[in-house]
């Protein structure tokens, strides 16, 4: 009896001491973090830990004032809460830059990322090779003896498959296997197509757009949107860095045709609609459910959306952005492609791109992104401009895809483009966002997550069709 | 029998110590003490001498005595019997004579703990957490508040240190962690965790294997500036912002928990 009692008393304690905490659980979020530690640790070096903590902490919003609501009232209540108009911050920075007399000049930049990526590819290749053939070359003979037993065989195919001919360079059962290093190889920087660079010298905020933020280091939350007298919501909250792609797509002129190729959830489109100048805004996305989200946002924020806008000045289209065919018909195109959504992947397990079952999809993302970009370049009128953006830190999905997309557009359709160098323009935003050093980026600019200004990540690159 | 032996042993020890450390209490020394603690000026010299003698009889040197009375002036007017009673209580905690002197010299307010049974009870509780008397002494030297603190609050921090951070007792007792709140501990730990600079030791790991984590005393005992710049190697601005953000996170988690509790009680 005593023995039994002792066991009963001891068991819960043993269980308790062995109870693992969240850090031990192999969730998809943790898997994503491991992958990022590995890759971004090599790309960003010591700066990665600052980015990492920002990604894992609550991010910061920017408030877009809804012109279809009670604009003055909303502005006043946000200002009372201590929010600052981004227009004021930009003009302050402009004045400061003029005083410093640095202007928005040309800066000779040396590009550093190539070596980093080639190092990562080599390291990854060695790791993959080791995972298949764990022994070193010196013990090759010994390894050959038991090679047969270690080769991967898909059990579902049965042993019959073993008698099929398989070349010595292949491994049975791994026909669909894509090594992770192949993903990084999408990043190429050697020019074999004509490409010119032009410095974007000026930027002015569109008159009708009002954006509010809290200064760096201020973690105050915005008030929730309220219903206005017109029945729409007062303001839209979005990740601060997401305002940059639509803003930099400008200046917007009256009567332009604009396409938002991967539009859901609709924040960027809504921001462009606030400007009211476009003749036509096409919000495209691939799935009906995503279109529903856009429609919901538009109905909540645009007065009389269904009667006056939908199907007239704002068209919701359901299509794969790779298959859109209104070639040469848009003045502006915003391409915010599906990506690894780095911040989201670290917070949500559901439908996470780092899930084991989605590995192929993840590794082939750059290919899909470049196809979208190449097709969207074709949709532009000559002289029209496009902003490519992602919410990923990966140089492969950013500069790598811009390179591939433009190469494809040239090789398949003989379209040449000019990259707009935004390095001077982003200096106007340095008191709001933390940007990656332009020397580390080849084509675009990148907002880095940083605790006092916890926006992004957001990569954007402006391209003009020649 | 054992207690009698202990008492006589300690008396012998204190008489030896007395011979070694005996220094007469001069007016000059009293003057210096009054300068440090002006409220002592109201007390007559008789009290000074009586109290000094009591402490000296227990092996406490004049210098330590002066520190004790400047740190806790009411002790000077206490009856010698009361002082001896408290000293005996502390001696029975078995920290060792020298360690016990160090403890009451560093924290003269410990002489206000007059309830012997409470003291024994508290030291026994702390011993359950820290395993040895020596470790209890280290805990008290680093975190004197433990003597009065609510045991639930102590338990919360102890659980966090052992279950979440997976630290062992020798490392815990070396730090002033129990002088800090659970929120401060969590915030500093989570800061390092999210920076990727703190990995809890694996349950199966060899306890003798050194970890790459910073030591607990470096994490909790450092100032904000040195914690941010020397331990975490980021800017003070980032650390300050994180404190605000994490405070919000904790508040939200608490509200969520309260909400869940309310839901459960509604269901019932």
C-alpha cells in the first residue's frame, strides 16, 4: 500500500519536471524561425538579432484617414492622441536635408550582397550533400559498401520499383525533391539584358492622402476605427511600411489606369483610392475568398462603393496575375507578390508557408514571383511605372526576383526597363522607418523591422517600362 | 542538549572573536556614527556602551556594531535581552558565525525580526527552494526582501527560473533575482530570448556542460544601460521600447486570461 502511495505521489512531480515549454515545441512558427535564423543570420550578420526581436514583437501601425468619412473629426482625434501627420514629418526632413545641403545627389555605391549569397549557396550545398552522403570523401570506399541500404526508397512504391533502372546520378524516391540551395540559386546578378538606372530625385505626398503615425519609440496604440456620419469607417490601420509601395508608385495624374495585381486584403488599393484621381483602379487577386476580403474593406471604407465605384471606377478581378492579358494598358501597376510573409510566418501556425507540406511551394516562390513580375511589366504602357514589393527580407525574393523578372521580360518579350533608384527619396522617411543600407541592395529598398519603429519588413523596387 | 552545546560553542567563539576584534567605543567613533545618522545624537552614551557591549559579547566587532546602529538606530535603545534573543534566533539558522555576522551587518533591519518561530519557518521554506543553509544565506545576502515577502510571489519567480529558464539553484542564488519583480525577470529574459541570445538548456543536456547563455546575475543585476549594450548588444533605445511593448503584451495576456476565467465561470 505504501509503495502504491509513493508512486502516486511521485508521478505528477516527474511529469511536471519533464513538461516542456513552448520553446521546445516543433511548431511551424518555430521551424520558420529556425530557417530564418539560418539564412538571415548569414545575410544580415549581427544586425539579424535586432531584426529578429522586432519581428517577434508587436508591430506598429499607420493610420490612413478615410476621405469618405468625417476627415476633420478623425484628424483632430488622432492629433489629440499624439499622432503626427506623416506629411509634416516628411517636410521637416526635407528642410533638414536642404540645410545640410546634401541634396538628393548621386552616391556611388558599392554592392556587397553577391558574395554573401554565393557563400550561403555553397554552405547549403555542402550541408545537403552531407545529409545524403554523411561520410567524407576519404571514407568513400567504406561508404560505398553500405550505400544501397542508405539510399532513400519510397515505401509506397513497393520493392518492385527497386528493379527499375535509375541512373547513378539520381536517387530512387526523390524525383520531386528540391534541394534548399536551388532556392537561393534564383538569386543571380550577372547582367545579360539591357537595364538602366535613373535616380528618382523628388517626392511629394499626394494632396488628398493623410497618414498618421506615432514618433519612433512611441508604442501607443491607435484608437479603433469608428463609424462616420456617411456610414463608412473613420480610418484604416495598416502596417506602416505598406504605405510606401503605393506612395512611391506616384505621382498620380488624373485619368490614369492603375492595377493592383495582388490586391488582398485591399489596404494599398484603398490608399490609392483616397487620392481619387485614378480613372480606373483594378484590384486583382487569385482567389474568390481574397476578393471577398477586398470587397468587404472597400464597402466599409468607400462611400456608396457598390453603386458608384464597383464595376465603374474600381474593378475587382479574379485572376492569376501571371495570366492577366490587358497588355500595354496600365499607367501604373502595383505588384505586391505572395511571399514568405516573414512577420506573419513567425506568429501564426495556420496556413504557414513554412509548413512541411508546403516546402515545394515555398522553394518555388521566387519562380512564381518573377513570372508575375514579368507579366505585369507587359501590362504597363510604355513609360508607365510599376512598384514590385514583398514583405520578406529574403534577397532572393527581392532583388533576385526583380532581376529574374526583368530578364524574362526582355528575353521573352523584348521589353526593356529602367530601375528608379529610390535611395535619395527614402531619406525623407528616415525619421519614420529604418531602412537597409542601399549598398546591400541592388535594385530596390528595404524597410527593416526595428523595435522603436516596428514596421515591415517591406521591400520595394520601382521600375519604368521603356 | 544539542542546543546547549551550540550555545556554549558560540559563546566560546564569540569570546575568541571579542579578543581579536575588541576596540573601545570612543567619542570620536560615536561622533562619526552620528554624522552618518543624525537621529542617533539624541541617545545617551550609556545606551551606546550597553549596546556595544552586548554585540561585542556576541563577537560582533565595533566597526560592524557602528554599521548596525547607523543602519537601524532603534536597536541602540533596545534592551540587551531583546538583542540577544534576536541574535540567538539568527544564530540558530546555522549559516555559520562569520556569515551570520556579515548578514546582520549588511542588513541591520534583520534585527527587527523578533519572532523566532517565523524566522525558522521562513528559513526552512527558503531551504526547500535553495537546498542548503549556505544557499539560503546567499539568497538573503542578495535579496533581503525574501525574509518578509509573500511566498506565492517567491514561488512564481522560482517556477519561472527553474521551469522556463531551466536554471539550477547554484546559479539562482548567486543573483539578486528575488529583489526584482517577476515582470522585470520576464522582460529581461524574453528580450534575450527573442534576440536569440538565450536558449533554455535541454532537459537531456549534461548539467556539467557549460551553456552559452549569459549568467543570471549578468541578466538581472545589471543596469538598464549595461544590460542593453553589454549583455544584449543592442541600443538602449531598443531596450526601452521593448519594455513598453512587453508590458503591453503582458497586460493583454492577463486580460485574456481573465476573460477565459470569466467564460469558464459563466459556463459553470
